C-alpha cells in the first residue's frame, strides 16, 4: 500500500520544496487536485525536485478539456517523470462544468465512459498501435498527422484513473479504468456494500478482474497525542464532511449508516452560509466512520487495519494542511508513511 499526500494551489517553488521533503520522509507520491489552479505545472516542478515520487491528478477536470489535450498532457508528463505519473480524471459537478468552464455536461457516467475511451484511443495512436479513429456519442477524433503526434518514449503504459461515487460511474471504472479515486467522504460499509459490487459489475462487462483496478483512497487521518493537538484537524474534517454531506447526491452516505436526514439538515444551512451549525451536525459517531483518529504512534496501524486489504494507495487529505501549519510535524507524518509502506 502506497502512502501519498493530497495537495493543490501552490507556487511551483513551494510544490518543488514540498515534494523534496516528502520524498526524504518516505512518502510514496503526491496527488494534485484541480481547484483554483491547474495541476500540470505544479507536478512538473515537483517531479524535477523529487525523482522517486509518483505524481497523480486527483482529479483533473475532464469535460472542459478535449480528450486529445488530456492524453497529450499525460504523455508528456509520463515521459518526463519516467513513468511516475497517473492521470486521474473526474467529471466535476454540472454547475462548475457549465457555468465556470462553459463546457458540455450531459449524463456524467456515459460521457465519462466516452471520454475515457477517447483518451485511451489517443494513447494507442501515440504508441503507434493504431491510427486515430475514434467515434463515440460525445467525442469523435480522426486526424493525427505524424508531425502532430508526440514523440515516442519508454514510458507509454500510462495509468488512467477516474473518480466515482455512484454505481454508474463505479461500473465505468470497473470496465475501463486502471484505477478509481474513491471520494474522501466514504465509510467502509459504503466501499464494501456499494462501491466494490458496482466495480465488479463493470469489470465483468469487460471480462476483467477487479484486481486490475487500483483503489486510490483519500483519508481524513487525524493524528495527535492529546485532544488539543487533534482539535484543528478534527474541525477541518467536520467542515469538509458537512460541505460534502450537504450535496443531495451524497445523502445515502449518511442514510446507510443510520444517520437518516442529515443531508436534509445540512442543505439549508449551507445555503444560509451557517457553517458553524453545519459542523455541529457532524457528530463524533459520524467521525468514527469517516475519519481515522489516533495517536501519532498508533494511527499508522489504524490506517493499515482499515485499508490494507482494499487500497493500492492511501492519500492523506489533511497532512498538507497540517504540515503547512506545523512544519515540525513533517517528521511525524514521515514515520506514518514509512510504517504504512514497509
């Protein structure tokens, strides 16, 4: 099981400095989310500073980009990192795709299925396996003259992952993707009872084993030897769970655990901007399902116990924030990284 750090929105210099520190401390990789910044230049800076880490997008927003552009970016980064790159794609929500990016958004799972196949067709064309000739319901590509095809290299087996929450997208991942980015807001009952069965259904469609699909799982890990030391990360976790949980599509995450009606309570508070009241709805019992909380010397074991049987990579959702606030904690996170990956 690999041990990564999730991050976003930083200068190239900070990205490089952080990457070098994480590599020295035994982390496996860095996962870059696409928020207020695109991830590509931050990855390039980090990769040049840390030649052993694996880098991934978790996720890059797919629909606003042509599949060709996503494929070209993945190809170039794979070449320059000597294969230490995974392209993680996600649909984002309709409001952002349509109103922020001014791009097409239809039915997300069928569109992502088509998008992923189009990216894979581009990669095959870059490799010389076949001419570019892709005709899907959303994307059609048939022109790739030799002078416009990127140079061949030795790292052409590029992993392409997608994010998925609901059954339709999980089936797409099982059928076509190399990995699935599990949502940060997840419980083990969700993974066992919803995600894995849907993943298996998709894999069966393509006569694949689910072992072919890596699970990349962000974790709300909260280490600290006292309640006071854990307090800030617990508060951040409650805020994120309240934010994610206010989305109607995620209501089942609470309902399945017996916390029925939680999303209905969070939604109006979100619209009113009452974030304090939102966090108060996230109880300690909920936190036990959605977070891993422990002392510095035992949280690695808790992460291993929860995820080792299912995760290829665990991604620390809060470690970047904690290290930025408390640089002295970097070494402690390194101890966790080395314990998880040994």
